[in-house]
C-alpha cells in the first residue's frame, strides 16, 4: 500500500490545485465583474455628460441665433428710422427751396407784369397823346385853312 499514500498525496495536490484554480477563477470573476461595472458606469457617466454637453451646445446655439436675429432686426429698424428721418429732412429742405423758388417767381412775375403794365400804359399814353396832337394839329390846320375863305 505504498500506492495509497502517493495517491492520497496526488489527490490532495489535485484538490489543492482545483481549489486554487477555483479560487483564481472566482477572484477573476469578481475582479472582472467589478472592472466591467466600473467601466460601464464610467461609459454611462461619459455618455450622460456628452448628452448634457450636446444639449447645452444646442441651447447656446439657439440663443445665439435668436440674439443675432434680434440684433439684425434692431439694426434694420435703426436704419429705417435714420432713413425716415433723412427723408423727412430732405423733404423739408426741398419744400423750403420750392417755396422760396415759388415766392421769387411770383415776385418776379408780379414785378414783370407791373413793368409790362407800366410800359403798356406809357405806350397807350404816347399813342393817345400823339393821336390827340395829330388831331389837334389837323384841326388847327383846318381852321387855319377855313379862315381866309
């Protein structure tokens, strides 16, 4: 029975190797599950952070777009106000110059009509006076011609 103690020692060695392998496999399973859990938590956290960051960027871009739209709208409104003001000022200046031109032309027309009226009156007076003196001269001549007879 010399073989029995050898068998027992081989069996004991086999049980201890099997227990060691079982222990290593259990430790490997526990460590791997903890590593996988930690990695999945880390990836889940990174995914949540990336989603939150993406939503924040979308919100920031929407707000920036609204800001730009309102800024351009304000700039356009300011330009419209400035152009309306300039249009009103230029209309006023044109109206003033048009009124001054109309006043000058009315005064010039009035003075011209007055001068023409005076000239017409002087011409009428000259022709009437000429006709009067012609008639008076002819009447005097007639009278002179009548006296000797």
